[in-house]
C-alpha cells in the first residue's frame, strides 16, 4: 500500500441474469436451511475452529481449524443501487475435527449456507459467520462451503481511520482490502497466513467493466449485462483480492518477456496516468533483474477516480490506484508483487517486510535512473530531528493496527535495508533479496527468518544492526 501523500500513519436483475441466479440460489438455500438446519452431533475429538488466527493486531482476522484451497466467487453488482449479490463456494481442508467453524464476513445478509451439499446451521457474531455442518468434519477431510449472500456492502474503517474493503464510487466501486476489508464483500479466512487460488465471475450492467486479479478468461454480454470471468491460479491472501467496477478504458498487450498486461483506467485519470503506466514493461524487467523471476502470469493496473480513498494498493498482479500514479508509486506497487504478494507476512506486526522493501525499491529505481542514490535518500531522512514521527516507534513493532501504515514502517524500514546493504556489500545484499523472494515464493515469511537469511548469506553477525533499526524506538545513533 502507498498513501497518496507520503505515509504519516495510511439495476434490477433481469430474468436469467447472473444476479437473478445468485438471488435464486440464495432464496433456495434459505428455504432449505429453515427446514433442515440444526445442531450437529460432534464426533470424538471434534471441536469448534478458533474465531481468529491470533494475530496480535487483528485477533479475529482469519480463523482456525481449516485452510482454504480455492475461492469461487460469483458476484453481481449494480452501481445504481450499490447492491451486491454473491455466492461464494469455498474449497477447504480441515486441520482438526470440526463440529463448527467460522468465516469472516462483515455486514451483508446471509441467505443460506451449505457444507458438502447439505444445509448447515449458521449464526452471525459480529464479523464472524459461525457455521455448524450437518455432519462433523473429520481432521484431514476436504470439504466445500457454499454461502449465498447479498446487500449493500459497508466499507470497513481501519484503526487509523482510513476506508477499507468495498468502497462505493460515483461510477462503481473501488475494492481494496488491506488489512481487513475482504470481509466486507465475501466470506473468507481473512488473514495472510491462509492463501488460496481464486476464480471470479462478476456481472455488471453493460457499459461497466469489472476487474479482478490474474487472467481474464472470458467476457460475455447478454440482455444488458456483461459477465467478466477472471482466474488467479497462484496463492493469494484475501486482502489482495479485488473486484473493482467502473467506467474504464482498457488497454491490453504482452510484454517482450511474454507477460500479458491488462490496464483499466478511468477516463478522467487517463492523461495523468499514461506516462507511469507506459513504464510498466520497463519496471517489470528492471525488478525481475533485481529480485528474480516475476512470480505471476499477468500484470497491469487499475486506475480509478476515487480521490477520497487516499491510497494505492498492491492487489495481486494488478495494483489499484485511487488516482493517476507517478512512476515511483508504480515501482512501489509492482515491487510488492515479490514482497508482500508472493512472499506474504505471517503477522501484521511484520508489515515492514512489505512496505520497507517496496519503499526501498523506489530508492533503488531513483539510484539507477538518474536520481539520488539510496544512500542519499537514507541521509535525507536521517537528517530529520529526533522529534519527527519517523522515529516514533520501531519498524518491526508498530504497536497496533493504527500504526501499520505509518512512516516508520515504510521509510525507517527502507533505511534498515540500506543499513544492511552498507554492512554486507552489494553482492551479498542483492543475493539476500533474491533468495528471500525465491525461498518464500507463494508462501509466508517472518522478520526472524529474514534476519537469519541475511546472516547466513553474509556470514556476519547482524543482530545489533537489526535490533537497533527494527526493534528499538527513537532515532538510532549515527551509523
């Protein structure tokens, strides 16, 4: 994510349409549930999955007792009424015996839930959709959850006051889910620890475009509605999913290295966005040389006209911008495809592994494209007085969810990497970055693992450096 300013803290359905089909499925599921759902009899050793992953900043984010393998989302959105109707089919794997488990879902109305084809009992408890299958799920079992739901999505307000999730715009919706917002538009295991593949089927009135991550597999218009089908085959954290809707001009091409690019741009932002978007192939090639092979099968951008949002987000394969971005912002969000998207954090406390790395990529771009060196960027920020907010807390311990998008995470995180580069030399430093991206590809990583890797590659004891820059509050002494 990158704030617009330098971060200081962060139609009526037609018969036969997908919207009608989604509503019909919901009504049928609701009727069946009303007739047949009830409590299940637990098998020996079975219990309820935990209502959260235990993240120190967002304790209810994610859920326990299972992992998700795939989300199949069938959505219909009407910008005129702002109504979203959805059906989520979730393929999952039980990691314990389950007589009940949770999905994260905020707002919206659930019409019915089925597990493995059988109506399930369900209740709502805040952001938790608590589901009791008709038959207890045994440890190791694969299972499918089918949730029909709908309503007018309500954006989530994050601890720092910023909007998150399904954010209505004057011509559609800006959908950006970091850190909590995915639950505003689909039921999920909403924590980066549980990554899955996705398919999206999004129906909107003709004349609108619906954009998700991955590859566009088909587009079909009938009876005044257009359905877009997208496929994201690589594992993705739920906050990196999008289903942004608007009046967009679309540009499609393939880079010299064979990566298909899909850009969707609000016409009001097209002129301003053109110079930065034109650099996407160059940025991809440059970052590939620095960080290793591009981890995904598609790339591009979504440039919306949503000036009240105040940030861009690294939605997987296709970052979303609330206004025309500059080149530095595109460099930042594209760097996240390696650091944050392919290699995801394990705890939100470790978000510097995302934002510090993407900010340092901006410094490297400047250094190698006629701007100031990364060391000069370091010196510029180090000159700030000890009273500046940059030194308010350490990068790897922001303290709570209200500070995960603050300048110490971004800028001091990047300064940590410059300190590491200075300590180990360029050869070892860039080996560390490439090894980190390769070794945790499509998975997760922790700060402790990055420190251990840095020491292994460099052969140096770096404990004091990382302790000072990542875990000590206040302005560090002059290096």
